[in-house]
């Protein structure tokens, strides 16, 4: 006999910071989004270079780690505009 039991949902909802776009910060937001687009393109290029096997050279792996760090930094910058 198989017995399945569902765990109660005890997640706590946290308020996400809201990014407010204003005329004053629109240039910053546009720059952040353009940078994110460029990073996304570079990430896609790294994937293509791997031959879609998921195996990257050490240099490409190092760049991927840098990209992930930069993406995190962009997110922090964007949240400070709120």
C-alpha cells in the first residue's frame, strides 16, 4: 500500500522590493537592462562555444562565474533604485 501525505504549506510570503521607474531614474534602468541584455547574449555565446554539451573551457567557466556575479550586482543596483 502506498501512502502519500502532503506537507502543509508553511511558506512565509515576503514583500518583494518594488522598483519604481521615474523620469529621474529611467536612464539608469535602461542602462541596467541593456547591460543585462548584453550579458544574456554573452551567456548564449558561451553555451554555443561549449558545443551544447555543457562542457566549457576553464576560461569560459571563469567568465561564466564573472557573468553570474555581475548579474547579481545588477540586481542589487536595480533594487537600490526602488
